[in-house]
C-alpha cells in the first residue's frame, strides 16, 4: 500500500512539477522569441475656457472640454481597426510579425490558414495594450514586438495618431461652439432690431418722442400732485 502511494506521489510530482518545468525551460530557452516592449506614457489636457452663454455651458457640460472623455476616445482609437489599417500601410505590421525569425508560437498565422484582417486584428489587440489611470490621467501605451525598431516605430505611430485624434476632437468642439455662439449673436441682433422697430411704431402711434423721459416727467407730476394732496 505504501509503495502504491509512493508511486502515485512520484507520478504526480513528475506530472505537476518536473514536466511543466522542463517544458518551460524548453520553450523559453529554445523555442520562444525574444520580446521587446516599447512603452510610452502620455497625458491628455484640454483647454478649459469659461463659457458665458447658456449654450456654451451646455457644450461644456456635454464633455466637449472634458479631457477624460477625449483620452478615452484616443485610447479606443489606438486599439481600433482604423489604427491597424494605418500602421499596416503596405503590410508593414503584417510583415513585421510574420518574419521567419519569429517563433511559430509567437508569429502571426504560422500555418497560413488565418491571414485575414480580422485574424490580424485579434493578433494586434494581443500585442498592443492601453492602460489608463483615471486618478492621475496618465495613459500607458505598450507595444510588444520581436524587433525593437519595429515595436518603437509602431508605438510612435500610434501615439502620433492618438494626438491627432485629440486635436481633431478639440477643433471640432471649438468650431461647433463658435458656430452656435455666432447663431446666438445673430438672434440677439435680430431681437434688438425688432425691439427698435416696435419702439419706433409706438412713438409714431402715440406721438411720443422719448418714452422714457416722458414717463419720468409724468411720474414726477403724479408724485407732486400726491404731495400737494
């Protein structure tokens, strides 16, 4: 009985400890490719300008000047299909991750059976990570590659496109705010013109040259009669 227990214990030890250790040594020592990680950290800052009109406050509260929302948009774009399309121009990304020097365990589509864009996109999302810290506002972009120059190049390109995305959002929000502010100015000017026209019509119909002065004189006369009474 003891021999049987010892035999089972030895088999479990071999299966759970020795075998995984040998496989890990074999994989990381001989099969796995060297991994290079290019990391960049960036902070999105948006100008927070005071809004004097109700519509401006509405746009401000709608997060057009909220940097956290712009950072989220930039982060989502980095891991989007559009970003992959951009960095895979002329198959640059595909060629960098299908090089023969890369291990078949790490290479994209080593069998040649799943070379479509969706498969490349899934592979891309495993190699590109975006971690945002809502407390500090710092976003960490990491690109895992098997060539240090390629990893750095893709990281810089993604960072450049993220900055362009934030600038585009800021410009669009600024243009929308200016457009609607101009509409408010035009509406106010129309109201002034309408009021002036109505005031002129009132003067002509009642024979009053200066309604404010005449009203003041009438009030003074009323006050004087009340005092005499």
